[in-house]
C-alpha cells in the first residue's frame, strides 16, 4: 500500500480562518519573486561544468548532514548508507540498497524541516505523487535517476527553472576560484559569486593552518612570515574575490569573542604562533583579534561581514575520527555576543562603511543580546534563523523574539545556507510562508495595516537580502 504525496496550498498557514486568508493574500505577493541566495554552500563546479547529477543518494542523502545526524540517532550507521569510513571497515556500495534503507527510515523525519524540504523537492522538482516509504523506494530511485539524465535537470537549467537571480557559494581564502572564472567566461547568464571564507588562515588551531599559510604566500607573493605581509596577503585575496564578484566574507568561529590588540602585541602573538610556541588561549586570542582586522578590511573594501558563532564542531569525536567533517556531529552552544563583540563594536559598530551580519545557534540570545545590538548599532544586522532553527517554529520564534527591539529592517532577509541545491526553492518557499504567517498575525490583531504587511513581505523575501549583501 502506498500513500499520496500532496503539497497543500495552505501549508504552514494558521488554522484560524481569518489569519489563514490574510497569510494567503500576502504570500501571493511574494510566491513568484526571484530567489536571492546570498549565503550557501553549493558547489560552483556544478555550474562551471554543467554535468548531470548522478542519482538520489549522492544528490540528496550523502551531502545533507541534517539527514545523516537523524539517521545515526536512531541507529542507522553511516557505513550502511554507503559512506566510507577512514578505517578498513566494510560499507554498503550498492546505492539502490542505500536508498531503500533511507526510505525505510523516512518516517523518523516526520514534521522536521528535512521532511518538508524533501517532500517539496520530490513533488515539485521530480513530479512524484506518492510518499517516500519502503514500498516506493525503487520508484523514487528510478524516477529521480531518469530525470537527472534529462537536459532540463542540468545545474544551469535548474538554476533558471528555480528562478534564482543570484547565488553565492562559500570558498576558502586559498581557493583559486577556477570554477567561478569558468562560469563567467562561459557566456551563461546565471550569476554565481564566491564568498570569502578565511577560517583556515585565521585559526591557528585549524589542522590546515600552516599548509594554508604556505599556499596563501604562493598565491599572493607576500611574505606571510611577517605580520604586515600576512595582513597584506589577506587583503590581496579579498581583492581577488571581489574581482570575481564577491560581496561578502564569512567567519565561522566557536565564540563571538573579539579583541583589539596593539600592533606590537599582535606581531608578538603572530610570531609565537608561527614558531609553534603558543601559550594556552593564544588560538582564541588570535581569532578574536583577527575579527577586528577583518572588520577594518571590510570598512576599507566594502565587503559585508558575516559571523556564524556558536557551534561546537565535531562534538561526536568518534564520528569525526572515522568519517571526517560535515557528517552531522556538531551541536549548538551558548554564546556571549554582548561582551564578545564589544571591542569590535567600539571601533566599527557606528561606522556606516561596515555591515556585520550576525547568526546564532543560541536562541536565548535573540531578545537578550542580538536584537538589542542590532537595534542600536548601525553596522549590525541579524541573519535569519540558522542551522538548527531554520524550521517553521524556529522562524516564528525568531520574529517574535527580535521584532519588538530590532524591527524588520535591521534583519538581513532570508538565506538558505545549504549544500542541497535542489532544496533551495523549498527553503525559500517555507521562509516566505512563515514570514507571511507572522505578518498575518500582526494584521489580524491590528498592529499592522495590510498594505504595510504586503510591502514587508516583499522586503523580507527579496529586497532586504539584495540590499544588505550589496547585490
């Protein structure tokens, strides 16, 4: 027995009839707006090479750490779904078997964002009209594989079908950006731009820090064994990224700590790091100071600065040792933005040349810290609910916690922050609907007029992201 897959046109809208009608009217204003995706992790090689995707497993399952972590939590091993460990253990190599195993466990995603995004993708992109479950696993696998072989399912065709106006990738500071150059030289009209992510060259505790510094020196011709040369090399790479269309930087730090060292202190700290003579805490101190340096460079070159603070990376140490990064082993932590960002905001928080977009995994900080900071510092904007909170309830909690203090126009609009290219329309659909749900509540309770809500819906879905990211 199979079950139908149907996307209700009023999905996510309130059960109250009045608010549901208002939300539907507002959504009609934004449903077909182009997608602006200013922060994500799609692979630029997809658009440079425009090669067909392989199959459902490699496209939808393996790259999605949301799916991997949930499956592991109910006892499904990564080996059993085809992911090879670093040791010599056996793992499943038959992708059809892997997909069947995923289908057998699809029920564990009920009511999660993953289920919402995937069902949207299955129905609207692949035209499937029955639910994914054990009985339909082969139908799904064969249908998706056949569709992916068609020209209409190549990356560039899907970019256009998804109505994407611009999409930003995330690229290391030492990435040569060959794929981005190939896209620009191909004559294709899609806009795929890089984002400068310098974590490997800003974090002395990163496993690739020293090898990345060597590559940084080769790429820039700067002497990174000196403090001035190191800073010059970073500025050089930022300029290179801007030449390839980048408008933003991105910084993934465990904490929001910033620290403004004097020139002599910074040089001494850098020298200790290069000589492998770090004192305890030097890694965190260096990262904290480098956020100040990055803010200064953003004031100089106009690049929007994003800070994603708060994840404990690879908390599941055994998982990391056997399978590496991006397998779902990360968890949120509490983050202190008020004290942590104070040195940076003292220097640049009122500077009109800086835009600092803040993201958090610590929802308790929304009303206590982030909204008040965005509500007083012109440089600060709030990014959308991130990672563990990009769900219907998470989006509503975000609006209810931040609007009183920060309003709407101190937020950065929506970004999907995903590696899952096929889920981008689903994620934007969900975000637009949930913003309309919140706005409908304000209209129904006479806190907002309908024409204001319609204008806000368009701003939240489209205009704010373009404006904030200078696109």
